[in-house]
């Protein structure tokens, strides 16, 4: 599949309309590059290139398997969309960005504490936009620095992540900027 990444400082993470309006391509894979997509192009231009390109069909591709694992009693998921009602009240380390689009998915299952990746904060601080939204719902939320953990990997969020932002609900539970996600998770789990 042809894929390209948008520079986080150029457009709000999780906001497709903003990406098309002001986004700048920062990376392109080989298939996208073969379609003419390159670093520095506007997203709008790259979209037109990809729309007009021949469709590469690879019938040997397997669908990725989404994994849910527990590490030190914390649910680690690659995407917040994998949370279920049975996960209510758990401490959850997600590989998802902390943008506004993550909030409804976390709200749907109400974790005790949820971690996201800050995606480098990005344009308009969109990488942490879910924090005040979830705070209004009483859900403790923290992000880890994109430089400290892999986006899309909940286990990395938990075991490597350094907290970059917290909402008031998380702060009241003792979660602090600068500490490790694992330490914060253990603190909150110990209060349960």
C-alpha cells in the first residue's frame, strides 16, 4: 500500500481536513514514491498524485493482527480502538496519538488511566487534545513523548514512555510529567 506521513508541525494530528488544507509530507514509502510523492510536498498535491496512480494490487498481503497484551497488569493495545467495555476500570497503555479523535474511543470503555503518544504535540497541540476532553469525563489521561516510545505500540508506551502531559484527573491520582509511564501506571494501579 502506498503510504506517506505528514509532518506533525504542519497540520493537526487526527484531522484529515486540516492535513489536506495545510499538511506537508515528511516521509513516503516506496510505493508512494513511485507515484511521485516526495518529502516537502503538500498533502493536497500528494493526494492528487495517489488518486491518479495505478492501483498496486498485492494479493499476498496478510491483514495485520492486533494484539492485546498485559504487562505488569496494564493492558497494552496498539490502538485505543481495541478497548472494549470489559476493559472498564483498567490502566491502559495505548499506541494511539492523544488527539481529539481518541477521546470518544476511550470514553466508550472508561479506563481508570489511559496513556497515549503525544505525536510530538504537533500543530495546535493536537497530539494532546484528548486530555481536556477526557478530563471533563473524569478519565485520567496522560501522554508519553513521541521521542520516548513508538507510536502504535502500547507495550512501548508503557515500558519506554516518558510522560509529557497529564490532565487534572491524572494529576490528582499522582501522575506527573517527566516520570515513566510504567511508574505512573503502578502508582495508579496501587490506588485501586
